[in-house]
């Protein structure tokens, strides 16, 4: 089984990716200093790191939205920077949801914007319409109600959903989300979080979620990659990464509330499981623990 | 396309901390004005040749790589080249005898046309280089202060100097902002299936048309935001405002200005004297 997995070509692979913005000018900024990792099909990976750690640059690189050199980024085993590589096809495969929906929504009306990608890809009108409806419903916006609404009149959370629907309508097997929760109120966060969980279950998606917050990613992903100053400093299953709280703190990443609480409680109850991620899990574990004590 | 800022440097400020950066901004402004004046006054290749060392020294001392300036002017230079080609083919002036090299219908190439186009090209290049170097070596705040001080006396004639300077400086400094906006939008379009990094020049140019409206609308939004920000911080023109950092020109500044004046006069007058 393991051999089979190992033999399978990763969906995405970065090999020692380095990138400087404005390279060759006095204002050059080194954003990525050698990042390597690979993501298998169906995996859900959280890319975390503080601001300026290079997350967005990695996101851009995955869809070839930067000047890339050969031998750095591979999609299904193919070098996406090699001459003659079909970049248009790559961008149909990699759905990028940018950090700010304003940077992504290109049309003024919701329905038109969601249809943008499929139309550009030459999807027939009838199917495009179906995809628009399906994607809007998937992100929790009613098609008849929102189809003709103006984007600029929507709330931040709604705009983000429209941006996401626009990407879902492309039917891309890889979804890359750059700070999907930034700037949302707690309710908006919760709704979006539920939405991602639903998408994860309903569609066979590979997801890469970038965030500066461990709380946002730890529940959506099974694996975490920590970036710091343009380098990968940690890479592993969620519980293993979270277990190294001191290192995380060193990189400026705070533990999610319940996890931090559980850590503190472990001082009193040393047998408390270190894999608790949510309040509910913590509560159940504590109840079980206390119940056991009473018995 | 995806990193347009590398190719358009107009309006950017690159702080290398060089002596040129540290020069008093009024001296820099006056020197730039002199160079602009020189670009109109000088009327021969020898004059421009005489001026060249000054520009080379300026470039070297500023520690801004020449290659960076050239690459950052690619679009401008291409545009200039096209205009000059038109100048040559459609030279309107009188063509001296024997000066005609080639003719086809209304198109012609003549030595006079070539000379005229070459001189025009040099003038525009000098103009462009002088202003670009001023922008590259002067921060927004310095530029505003300098212009306000230089044109300050006009306030007595009820010219709204502060407002005019502010509008001028903002419009120049909006150029890099617009460029990053174009970059951002082209990235969004590319990600969503309309590639801006593929196709020939005509396809690319046609695609650029799509950006016009969003960039324009974005500009209005930004301007609105800027006015609010200025209101919030109680901006009401620079009149009567004191400054933490007073500008004061040192002896070196004056010497530099004197040098530029002398050099420009030399480049303007010497060729005539030498040839007579």
C-alpha cells in the first residue's frame, strides 16, 4: 500500500523554489528561499506562516502567475515552466482563491462573474449556466436571488463566496485558498468553515489552505506545512506539528485556543490526549477524565 | 506582464542613500529644470555629446544601475522609436538638394529628416532621463516640499501653489500605483483563464483594453479614499504649516548647482564657438 502511494506522482511538487520580486532591480525582495514539498491527490494541506513568510508567493507559483524558472514547480510530474507547457490548461486545473475577493472578482454582476472562468475556458453556455447555479448554491448563495446582484453591493463575506463560486465553477481538481478567513467576522468565519468542510466531503478536491492562523487550517487539513522567512521549517500531520508548540511560537504562530487550553490542562491531567483540536473534543475528553476519576 | 513594475519605473523612488539623494531638493529641481531647458536650447549633436559626461556622472553617483533605468524604460523607448520612425518617413520640412535618399509616394527618407529625428530623439531622451532621475532619487515628501518652496513666492499673486503642487505630485506618484493595479488585475485575469502572459503583441494589447475600465474605476475609488484620509488628518493646504525638518542648502549644494549651470551653458554655447 505504502509503495503504491509512493509510486503515485504527486499532484503538485515544488523543488527548491526560490523567488525574488522585482529581480534585477534595486528594489528586489527575496520572498522564497528554497521551498520544497509535494502534495498528493486528495490531500488537504495547510500552509501556515506569519505575514511575509512567502505563502502568497507559493500560491502564485502553483498557478504559474510568476516568472518561474525551469525545474522548480511540477504539476502531475510535468515542469510547468518548461517551454511549450500548456499554462491555460494548468490554470483550469488549479483554482486559486486570492486573499482579497476584490482582487479576483472581475465582473460587476454575480452571475456573470461566476460564469467568467467557464466562459473563458469555452464551456458551452448551457453547461456554464448549470455550473453557475451549482457553484452559487454550493457556497450557500441562492442562485435566483444572487444571480443579478451587483458585486460591489455585497458584504465582505458574500464577496468572498462569489469569488469562491467563480473558482468552483471551473471544476478545478486542486483548490488553493489564500487566507480564506481573513477579515471576516466570527459568524462569517464559521459559515465559511462549514462550507469548506462540506466541499471537502462532497467533492473529491485536493486543497491547499494558506493562513497565518493555525486555528483556521488545523481543522480543515490533515497535514501542515509551516513557512518561515521563505523556507519550510515544519511539515507533518496536524497533531505532530501542533505538538511542537514552542517551535511554532518561535515562528510567530499562536496555538488555537482549545489546543493551548488543553496544553495547560495537561499539567494537571498528564494523561489528557495531545490530539484535541476543538472545544467539543476537549470537553468530551475532560468529561471522560472526570467521570473516570469519579468512578 | 505579470511583473510590470520591472518594466515601468516612471514615478518610482529608489533609495540608495547616495549623495544625489541627499542633495537639497530645490537644487535638484533647479538642475532638472536646467537640463530640460538645455534639451530645448541645444541644437546640435556636439552639444548633446558635451552634456553626456554630466549625465554619466549623475548616474554613477546616484548608484542607481543604468541597466535598471534602461529596462524600466522599455515601453517608453519603444514608443519613442515608433514616433521617430514616423518623423523620418513623414519629414515635413524642406529637403536640401541631394539630401533625398529614398522616396516612395508620400514617404521619404532624407538626411535632413534623419538629422531632425535624431535630434528630436536626443531631446526627448534628455528630458526623460533628467525627470526620471529626479523621481528615482527624490521622495514624495521632499518633492512636495521643494516645489512648494520654489513656487512659494507665486502665492502672493494668489496662485494656489500648495494645491497645484500636491495635485501634480499625487498624479505622478499615482503612476506606480496604477501599474501595480494593472499587475494585480492581469494576475486575476490570468488565474481565471484569460492569460496575459501569452500571445503576440497584438493579442496582449487587445487584452490590456479589458483592464482600462477597472483600473479607471479603481483610480476613482483610490482618489476618494485619499481625500477622506486627508480630511481625517485635517489637511487644509500647506499654508502656515511648520516643518520638522527645515530644508537648508549647504555650500556643496550650491556648488553642484553652479556646476550644472556652467555645464549646460557650455554644452549650449561651446559648439557654436568651436565651429565658427
